[in-house]
């Protein structure tokens, strides 16, 4: 299998188009903003068209022209959506129309079977992590220094 890398600004509009046409798209993850549950280059997201949006959903959003994130919804106020990556401290926001896809699930740790975002395991992880939000800075520090490999 041949692997090709593309800039998000080129790839993600095409992903959004495919999802909008009714396809599901499996996308390898890049970045560390969803740690500790999702890891850079290890895990994949299965994206589908958003129908209803709820607090806790993980969505692909365009937060600025050509700048996309895959983050969790932490608040919905009218047309404004507030997002937070599990590995982040600061929030971002966008309009409801800027949500391009919602994660139906994730293929984690090299597994071929998807962990559904509607499943009990994912909902339990998500609820616990959101409750720990006040301590997130410290938990992420511990995770980064104990569980992730240091790069030279």
C-alpha cells in the first residue's frame, strides 16, 4: 500500500464534500490535540454527515478559512459552537455551518474494528474526561512525561 501525505487545507475540503454527499470517510489522525485517547498517526476517525449536534460530539470543524480541527463540542449557544480538543486547555469556536462532519467512531491502537462514539466505552471515557476538565492541565502533563515517547 502506498501512503501519500497532503496538507489539511487540500484534503479536508474534499473530505467535507464526500461526507456531504452521504459517504463515510476514514481519516488517519494527525496532531496531538485529542490526547490522551487519540494519538497522532496511530488512530483513525470514521466521519459521517452531521445530523443533530450535541455537547460531547467529536466533530470536524473549519474554525478559520482552511483551518480544520477534530475536537469535542463543549457548548452550543444558538449558532455558536464551542470546541475543545481533549489534549487542549483553550477552546475554539465556530458557527454551526462550519461543522463539516461528526465522528461516528475511531479505530484505535491499530485495531480494525471501530469504537463507536455511541458505545458505552467511548461515552464513559468522554464523560470522565469532561468531568476532569479542571485538572486537565496536570493530567496532560503527567501523560506527556510518562506515557509518550520523547523525540530527539
